[in-house]
């Protein structure tokens, strides 16, 4: 599963086995022009559903805006008590000593999953 993006670089896609039931979750989209994201809920007859978010964040763009949008998606998932995984290419140098990198890392570590 993939979706059309306006960029010719990066992208987000997820391969799903044909026997798995799923639905796209556009309500979780980041609405960030510098990121391409795809959110899918996978259903199992034996367990609760799992949400997978695939994100490509274009390099050298607004990390602070991306961080805020990602925070909102995680908060929404936590409020729904949903099991989720977020994977992708974030193009953020985590070894950098910049204020934005620290804010991004602090944000991720402070948002505990409640599911």
C-alpha cells in the first residue's frame, strides 16, 4: 500500500500480505508539507488491532514543525489506547548538539505509550 505524494524524493509505503485485513488511517496524517506519511491499522482475529505509521521526513526542513505534528499523532494514539509502531526515515541527525535535535529527542522520550 502506498499513496501519491507531491515530491519526487522519498516516500512512504507498506507491503501487506493479501490475507491480512487493514484500513488506512488518514485521520493520523501529519499534514506536514516536509513529511510523507502513511498510517494503516492492521486487524487480527486473535489480537487487538495494531497501527503502523510509516514516515519519510525530507532532510533540511523544519524539524520543530515536524516534531509538533508527530507529537499530535502520538498523543491521539495514546488517547485511543492503541498499540502502534512508527517507522521511517526521519533525516534528523540525533548526534547533533542542536536545540532542535534536543527538543525532538525530549519530545519522543516524554510521550510514553499508554497502550
